[in-house]
């Protein structure tokens, strides 16, 4: 029998809001209230459980400038938590919140916690296009902000146009292809197959934004409706943020769950957790085809769970772009031909990518899976920024052998921070080669700009853009650009690389 302070998840709720007129759409806080009530019902305790909430945390809301969303949510639910917390930006934060909250429950500092998040980007975009004003609130008071709030990119990276996920994740993908030694055509086929597997799961998920199983060819083939965005990713390989989705989970202790009469078949245990971050800025990474931090966060979580990755039945590897899935899979020691699906939701391009809150949906789905198959194990990875900060959780509906433990991540993080990486040359000049690259396209699918991370002959790394002529840009997409030589020069603080 578990100790009374053992932390558990007892309820989960999800909502996907489709085809609602902007002036009729639920705002994010209203969506959170709906999924919070659904989570309480899922736990079998209803309003009585919500009334016991003493810690309320909201995942950072992207689409609306709320001042205090936890206060607004508490008011909607008629609860008065002792804590109002909101996270910083980062897709890692839902899983990080679960890990952190579990520790606080185990320490006796939290009785019942509600973790919630929502985005209504679809409704906000439609309202702006239709010039429909949205009378959504802001909230009084100031919540406690939790999580790492450091910007995801440096000033030097921004000066070179490295700002958005659609500009940065293709850099990882091209590095992966070059490391594997595949042709561009073969790698695109593999990406299509990988993504088709995700979309097949989304097609069976009633909460998914796109419930259509797409073929590998459909996903990988560039067409007017599937335009190239950042080479090598056409539109159907990119996370879809223009969605209205919400998810919430309720957490408590074994003792509190017994006192509230929550049936044991609703209990889900956090067997293990882990957190780590890679070298923070893109230009400081060890390389662009691996993530030492995902490996470390996964090691922590699996070690605490007392199992190996082969014991996991249900996986959700963060899937904003194909590179994230592959690097996460490899870091966890999962073979490329492993038959286990890599998502329980359908992934961010097909299930939907509701800002920072996607992984709350993955956790909710994992709860359903492990409850339906007692004794099975689920694992969720979550990441923020650009494969930067990571959190992992291991779940089961049965208690593990031994108490809940959460490893102090600081000592191992210090080792990650000390890993060597190439020195960054801020004013590069001379002969050079491409380490990785991408070609960005406009909304018509026309190539407009090449971005390069390269190496000087002395091994130093640099950032640069390429000439914008079609011959150069088309050439980088027609044949492998990684390793291609040329010359780099600096003008007005920006590197310019001309391939030979």
C-alpha cells in the first residue's frame, strides 16, 4: 500500500472548440474552467474535489494578455486557492508543473492542485480578421511566476533571423539528414512515414484538431496546399498553433484521495520525473543532431521509475517538428523501427499545438491509456523553446515499488552546462563550410532566404545568411548543403556566406 503522501493524478479534462463564431467562442479562462470541472468529474469526486484545491497553476497563455489568469479561473470555479501560479513560456511547463507539484504534495505543502492551460488562437485570429472585438478579462492581482524565463534566442541570433520555430527547427532536420548520410529524397520519404504515423493516431482521437489520416506521400509532397515553409518542412510537417484547445489535470495525495472517496481505479502514479536543459542558445549547442538534455531528463525519470525504456507501453515524444521526435526518440534509446507509436495524441501538427499547453493533453491521454490497461506504463516528454528545456514523466495506474523520489537535477545539469561546444565567431571572415542550414519560403511557397550555421577553417562556428538569388537557394534544396564550402564575410554585424 502506498504512503499517504504519495502524489497521484486523479482527474483529467480536455476540450477542443471547433467552428464557433468568434463572438460565441469560449475565452481561454472559460475553457480552463470547463476542463477543470471535467477533470473533477473524471476523478469521480465532482465539485467537492475542486473545493479542496489549495494550489492553482496556469500554463502561460499565448493568445491573450491576461494579467492574472489563475485568479480569473479561481473566480470562475468558485474556489479560493492559497497559491496562484502561472508559468513562463515553454512547452516543457505542463510536465514540469506535474513534476514540481508531485514533489510539493509529497512534502505535505500542497493538498489538492489544479493544473490547467488553454489557447484560443483560432478564435482570436478569426475575430481580428472579422474585426470583432473580444471582451475577455485580464484578472486582478499578480500571480507567482514559475519556471525558467530566459529568452530562447540571443541578440546575435535574432540579428541573423533566428527567432521562430519555423526558422530554427529545420536546422536540426538538415543536420540529422546529413549525419544519416541520406539523400534529400530518401530523407523526405522517411519524414513522410514518420508523420503519417502521428496523423493516424490523431485520426482516432476525438480531441484532435485534424482527424484525418494522411499518407506519407501526401505529407512529404510539396503542393500549393502543402507549401514549403522552411526547407525541408512543407506545411503538413509543422505544428499547428491556430487551434482552440484546453486541458487540465488534478493532483493530490493517496491519503487525500482516500478521504475524498476517489476510487482507486482513477489514481495514476507519477513513477518518475526528470528535467534538464541543453546549452541554452542555438549557436552554443554541442551539435544539431542530438540532445544531451533529453537523454539526461529521460535517465532521471526512468531511474526513478526503476525501469528501462523497453518497459514503457505508451509514448508521447514531443512533436512540434519531425526533428524533435527523432532527436527525442534517439536520446531515449528507442530504435527507429520500434513498433510502438510515438504519440498518444496525434502530435502537434495533427492533434494541435495549443501554445505551451500541448503536453497537458499528452498527460491526460496517457492517464486514460494506463487506466485502461492496469500495469502498463506511459512516458511523456515535453520541451520548450528550440529543443532547449526538457521535462519527462513516467506514469502508471499501479504504484511502483518504493516511494516517490525526484532527483536533484542540479549536479547533472552542471555537467551538461560544462560540455564543450565550438566557439562562436561574431565577425567571421574567410573560407568556411556549412554545418547546417535552411531555406525559408514566403506564403506563396517561393524561396526567399537562406540561413546558415557554419564553421571556419579553425573550427569556430558562425551564423550567416546566403545570397537570395534563386540559383543559390534552389541549389541548397536540390543537393546536400551540409559540408558545402564557400566564403563568409561580415557586413553590419551580419554574416554572409556565399557557397562555392
